[in-house]
């Protein structure tokens, strides 16, 4: 097996080639779907991925290993001035690993952000969102607490969700430990992590606990019960295809669970009034783009302050591609900037 550092260096050289060369190496032409043009570097990576076994042909263990190796080659450099601490708390299923990030110039008035990584509830860990959490901490000038929730099929729904709920409550109640205001926290996540974040916000309303300071939903999976147009338009997208999404859900949702349960599909909740301010970001080349946009609209219609941004040229999972796709790095920094604006009371 090739040295990961060598693989990363080779990939960096390849992705620095001129756009016409990258498109030619990816089969030629421009990828234009649904009114959007795919970033040439994502186009190059997509062409390479199609020569590899589909995730749906792998076991969860194989998929985790393959994903971890691939994402390590895409990750950006650590952010300067961000202190990282690994810790463990008692979770619903036993020991629950967390990772805290604190920037050198942390704003003591900025709420702690609890963050859940992507992975369909089946793959991913603290490394998956490591660089993005550092970006978020540095630019938003806030402490960030990343959650290593339990994965399916070993622990099906609602195990991972319960872990994120527990981590959110623990972070909120122990925020002063991380230099943040005590008794308040924000919640965020991408893809399945975005699903968890949306459900946490709704759960706080349901049980009568205070709303989070903010909800950050990045290409969130908020509807696993319905088929939107983007599930067809971008069915063969990379790294998330409709086939991969179905594989995730087959492992994550148990035989007795209802996909329309609002804890699985938070967009199915009828009344979205009284929920926290939201930042919703989607990727253009993503089967989930329609549902993220629809959820942002429903939140806005229900009275929540919402910033919505679609990064048209990017694909699902871009928070993990900051070292390979310059446009992904820019998008992540812009999203973190939105969080900073929200903490300054400038979200509009």
C-alpha cells in the first residue's frame, strides 16, 4: 500500500493541473447537470472514483477503511492557533468520545458549537470533520465540540442521534469549561450530522428546553422518506450517489423504524415555529440539495432567521475536501464566517 503522504502529494500535483487538462483526464467536456457546472477538480475525482468499487458493494467495515484513507488524502492543513483536546464522557451507550477545539483568540461571548460529522450514520469518526472543525473554531472564534457518535449497523437508529443529543446537553451544561458562556450552545453537522442537528433543535422544543443559540446544517439529510428531483438529477454524483444513500439507510434504519418519523426525517415535522436561527448550506451536485433548500425555506416561512447558500459547483461532503478543492476550502471558510456573523448578531 502506498504511503498516505505520498498519495496526498501526488494528488495535490494532479489537482493543480490546468482546468482543460483535468477535464481531459476526466474524460473530456464540462459536466453540466440541473443548471449547474461541476468543479473540474471534483470532476477529476469523480472519474477516478468510478474506477473503484461502489460503496454499496462493501461491508460497513470496508467502507469505513476506504473512506478514511480517501478523506485523509483530501484533508487540508491544520489551522494555526487552534488547540485540540480529546476527552470522553459517559454517553447513552457507554463511553462517548469528544474532541474540543479552541482558537487562540476565542471570543468569550461566542457559544460553544457542538458538531456531528457526516457518514450516513454508518461511516466517519472524529477525523472526518477534524479540519473543518478547526476552520470553524478559528474563523467563528468559538469553541467547537465534535462528537464520535455510535455507528450503524452495530447501533441502528436512534443510537447515534441519542449520542449527539447527550453530547449537546453535556456541552451546553459544561460550556464554561471551554471558555464559552455557560448554559447555552449551538448545534451543527453535515449530512447525517446535519440530520442529527436539525432533530436536536426540534427535540429541545418538544421537551421544553431552551433553543440552541444557532443551528448549522450543511448539506443536511432531512428527508429519508421521500424522493425529490435532485435524487434523480444527481443520482450518480460523487461522493454521494442515490445508491450510496440507499446503502446508508439500509444499515442505519432498523426494520421497525418509520422513515417518515421526524427523528429520521425532520422535514416531516408539521410545525417548525419557534426554532433556532439557522445557517443552511448545500452542495449543487448532491442528491440531497433539494431537501436542504426546502428545509431552509420552511424554517424561514416559520419565522426563523435563515441564511441559505448553495455552492453550485461543489459536491456532497465538501467539508472534507479542503486540501484538494480550493473552492471547497473557500466555502468552508465562508460558512464559518456566517457563524461568526450570527454570533455578532448580524445574521440576516
